[in-house]
C-alpha cells in the first residue's frame, strides 16, 4: 500500500521586518507519496509556509477524511477528475453547496490557503482512500494510500 508522508523543518520567519503573527511556526514542508518500500512516487508539494493551518486542517477534518464517502456513489473516476469536470455539468444549487462543502474538507488547497498548490484531493472513493489530481488526461493521477496511518501520525 502506498503511503502519504509529511516532513517539516522549522525555520526562522523570513519577513521579520513586517508586522506578523508571532505564533507563526514557519517551516519547510514536504508532502509526498511513496510506495510500500518507501520509494518516492510523487512529491505533492515542497514549500515554506506556516505549519499550523496545515495541521489544523487535517486535525479538524480527520473524521471526514477517514469516514466520509463521496456524495455521488459508484464514482468511476477520481475525485479530482470529478471536480475538474463538474462545473461544466448541470448541478442543482443544493448539490452545488454539498459539493463545495465536501471540497473544503477534502481539497488540500483549503489546508494551504494563500499558496499556489495544485488541486489535490484526499478522500474515500468506492471504499479506498485516494490522493488524486486532474488537469487533463496527460496531467493526472490517482494513488491509493494508507490514510489511516498518515492521520494517526499527524495527530501525534
């Protein structure tokens, strides 16, 4: 089973001459997927940012990430491909709100607001935990991961 791994190294906040929140925990952060032998498959991001919102997002969305199935059952495509295409489809307003709320709990962009990361999604899709990205047919992926171990490690 593939694993999602997160690494961080604390660094000095680089904008000391500006007014800032002194509780910022500025870090170099790396999130990547490795195979069961710990060989790199893909690095999702490598950046410097405040660690707190990233960890807070995972902690506050833990139950959703681990237990919430996608609102449309039997989805044959990845979560990311669905979100990439759904704006072109006709969806009722009530469903649109549900989809947006789901995105807030499963889209990594919501964990790192203010950054330019890609639209990665983490969630339970047809009984398997996936991390997926979709831009077009040539720039997409879906990897099944051991999300439970990752969430437990984040909570330590």
